C-alpha cells in the first residue's frame, strides 16, 4: 500500500539512522495477498504453524518463535513489545 516506497537499502538506512537498528532486516516483501512472503504465509496459516491464522493487521504486529522454530505467540500492533504478556514468555 505504498507505506515503504523506498528501496531495501533506503529502508535499511532510514531504520539505522532513525531507530538505531543494527540487526539484519528482511527485504521488503508482501505480508498479505497473492505475493505473500513465505514467512508470513507460515506465520498466518494454522495448517502450517499449528495454531495461528492471524495475519498482521498493521505494522508492528508481533510473532514469537522459539529456538525449535515453533510459533509461541501472536500480538497485534496495539500491544507494546514490552507488555508483560510478551516479556513473560522470553
């Protein structure tokens, strides 16, 4: 929907400058629809991940995955990353 009109490089630089991001970032990809990235397809398909069929409704939706690759939780954008519901699972 045109929210990140820049290139992958431009988005990465923006995140580094404005948010201090130092971790590797995924390339820009589709979260929903026909061109949906395989990661988001797995995260939002109950038959693939075992329980969740919620897809991100907006930026900053959160998924928690354990070391074995199991999906442990999903939280919508309005839930803060520091919410006890999330941090208690870390």
